[in-house]
């Protein structure tokens, strides 16, 4: 009887727990359905276009964090502040004056064009925030952020196993054929032995093999020597996952905004973190869904936000207090393109005078997450370019006379860089 009562009590407890769990699920589902997705999307759209440059939901940026702002301020006050905060301060409103003084007299842009519905949609977005995706938190791919596909060594093993299987099947079929009465053949090893005996007795083949061996050795040796110092394809892993694809490609930032010395100096220069902070002082996180390939891994938003934090650490920027600490650190970038010391190359001569695009030498940088050396940068590669490139005389009267004389000398309409002296040793070696 005790056992039956105990069993009954246990069953009752389980049923109560199950009922409680179902009620929790229903209430959670009801809460999820209460979020007006259309209104949230409209509010998010307005927030991103008008507010996001100065405000975040969860923390301060230039202005205060706006997450749950309706719990701290009345709706009518918020509308008056957003439409014309200066007028609200002029009316003597203590809260408006206090916020103005807290942020050191920084004027917030007025938005008189916004309707009450627009503001209500924005405030709704600040209350509900981002909608959680059904699939759970943001992740990379199924391989822990690394590029998909099986490891290469598994493919090699499978290929070897298939070859061995075919050889075994061929051997079995040969054995079965011989057992059925077919004449025996020497087999693969027997045929190889007969071929080797024939080679050993043929003097002409000996001489032919020696000549072939010498030529192949010379080809491999000289080919290897000519590749010394040629780093085409070199792609080091940088200390910060800076994506040229995002900056120069997606956001159309001109190369010379960061590499400003390329137009008037020998070197293109590495931008200081102060140049980065011109934008990233206000951009502390990347867009949702952005992915960047770095060191054979796919970095997602959570990873990329940490990369921006590295810039803040280098610049000595306190993202919470919105001020510089004075404690800076160098970013130890790894050089990608490096010419020999005896070769002279001037960026300004090519970029400013010649009008050469960066992609001519560096390749489609706007498509690269990690920059690599696109061209071989050898002497032959440079000379080939000088032979093919015509001199542009537009707006350059200095070369008009000499160009006319050289064109007559070479019998051409337009002189190339090489014909203008671009093959002289002293141009690049001094």
C-alpha cells in the first residue's frame, strides 16, 4: 500500500510539473507573439538612420543609451525633446537642462519632421530591442567558425584506398581467369623486370636518360633560384582583422584616405590608429550579419566587435567614458610588400604623375579580407609594364617636344614608358 501511495504521489508531482512547464511555454509563446514585428522593423529603420550615429541601446556612445528609455521618461516629454530639445531647454525644463549639462553642452539634432507615430515606433524599438532569431545566437558555420569541408588528408586516404581497391579487384579477376584455364601472364612485377633488363642492355637509352637528367636538374635549379625573394601570394596574419573588402569595397573608402602619403611620397605609408578613430570613434560595432575571413576562420559580429576594441586599446580610447586615457599601444602590423634595398620605387611618380590605379600592382584589394601580395614585383614584371604602358600627355606639355621626337625615332604614334627611358638602369637602381 505504501508503494502504491508513493507511486501515486510521484505521478501527481510529475503531472503538476508538466502542467507548469506547458503553462510556461504558452505564456512565453504569448509574450513572443505580443511583439509587433512590423512596428519593430519600422522603429529600427528610423533608429538606424537617425539615431544610431550618436546612440546605442545598451550603452553610451556620444549620447546616452536608449534601451528602455520609456521606463525613465514620459512619452510626451520624449516627443518634445526629440522634436526640439533646444525649445524644451528654453522653457526651463530641469531634466532637459540637466542632460544638456551632463553631456557638456553637446547639442542634439532636432527632428521636427518626425510625426508622433514615427517617434512612437522608435521608442517601441528601444523597448523591445532586437528580435531574437529562431536559430539561436549568432554563430559561424558548422565547423566552429572554420571553413567547411573535410580535411585534405582524409581525401588523400580515400583516394589511396580507392586505387588499392581497384588493384586488388584487378588481381582477383586475373587469378580467376587463370583458374578457368586462361594462359598465365607475367604480371605487373614480371613485366617491370623484363622492361628493366631491356633498359640495362640499351646504351642509347643510357645516354638519353643522362641528358634528360642534366636538363631537368638545370631547369629545377635555375627555376628555384629565380624564385628566391619572390613572395607572390604572401598573406601574413595581421594582429587586427582589418578587412579591405569591407572598407574599400563595401563602404567605398578611397585608398588614399588611409594611405595618404602615396600621392606625394616614395612610400604609401601605414595609417595611424588616429585615422581609424576618425570613423570608429562613433562606430564601435559592426553591422548585423557581417562576416570576415581571417586566418582560415570566419569571424562574425561578436568577433569583429572585439577587433574594433583592439583599435580602442591601441588609441587609448575609453568607450564607456568616451574620452582618451593617454595610454596608447603600437599596432604591430606585418609588412606585406617589400622590395629589395637596391630597387627604388616611388609611389607618387606612379600614382600622381602616371595616374596608375592601386589595383594595377596590388590587385583587387577591394575584394580581399586579408591583403596578400598579388603581383610578383620582379624586375621583369616591372619592365613588361613599362613596355606596355603608353605615355599620357594630357595636361603635360613638358613631354610634348621629346615625345614628338621619340615617336618619329621609333615610328609610333604614342611612345611607351620604356621608350621614354623607363628601361634605363639608373631609373630604379642607384
